[in-house]
C-alpha cells in the first residue's frame, strides 16, 4: 500500500470548545516547557540550492 499525504481542515465552535474546557480543565495540569531550536540559514539547510 502506498502512503498518501493529506491536509484536512475543520471549523471548531468557539462556544463549544470553551464549554468543553470548562467541563474538563485538563489544560490546567500542564507543565511549563520551552522548545529551543537552532537557527539555521536556508542555504545551509537545503544543499544544492543557492
């Protein structure tokens, strides 16, 4: 079977999302974290392109 790439979009109701968050506040248990990334120059990242 061949893999297929796809992008799907959908619309969320802001009211329904807030109601769910109020009912199930799991986000309040989140830990603080930081994602650090190295800076790079495009020409270094894509060999063969100038």
